[in-house]
């Protein structure tokens, strides 16, 4: 039985994107996810801004506890909406990468370990510092005399 049409119908109903996308389709899908996340974040930030504005107005004009409660609710709703936008985009992006085939690294030609397990010793940073101090110290002593 040919089940390709059934799998496409299931994908449409579940909202997931097929793992057999071409590169262009995948880029378009990622741009769409990014655009949706950006829009959701901007709406969430706008709601937070309205909440902050109400808090400032209530602080200066003392409009009452109802305005303060409304401002607090707007701050929480805006934060939740923005977080939803980010997490939803992560979920959608993860569903894009589920079916990606992983490329194998080419086999190494030389599979043997090096014979010398210890690297060659590097010179010390302080190796010539005492030599430079003594030579410049004798010049300074000669100038003082």
C-alpha cells in the first residue's frame, strides 16, 4: 500500500513539518518560525509596557489599588505571552530537526595512536627573565656609580 498520502495528511493534522524538506523549504520554515517568535515577543513586550505605564501613572496620581492590580496582571500576562512565543518557537524548531540525517565523518586513514604519549616540553615563560633582570641591573648600577 502506498502510505505517502496518509503520512502527509497526518503531518498536516499534527502541524509538524516533514523531515524530507528541501533546503529552501527548510529555510522558509525556519524564517516563518522566527517571524512568529518575533511577533509574539513584540506583542508581549507591548503588554508589559502598558503595565509599566499604568504602574507609573498609578504611582504619580494614586488612582487606587484596582489600577495597580490591572498593571500587575498586564505585566504577568505580557511576560507569559512572550515566554510562550519563545518556547513555542523552540518546540517548532526542534520538530524541524528531528528527521535530519546526520553525516558521518570520513574514516581516518591512520588509526594508530602516537608512539610518544607525552608532548615535547615547552620552554618556561620565566626562563630568560632572570637573565634580563641581572643584565639590566648591572647597567643601572653602572649609571648610578
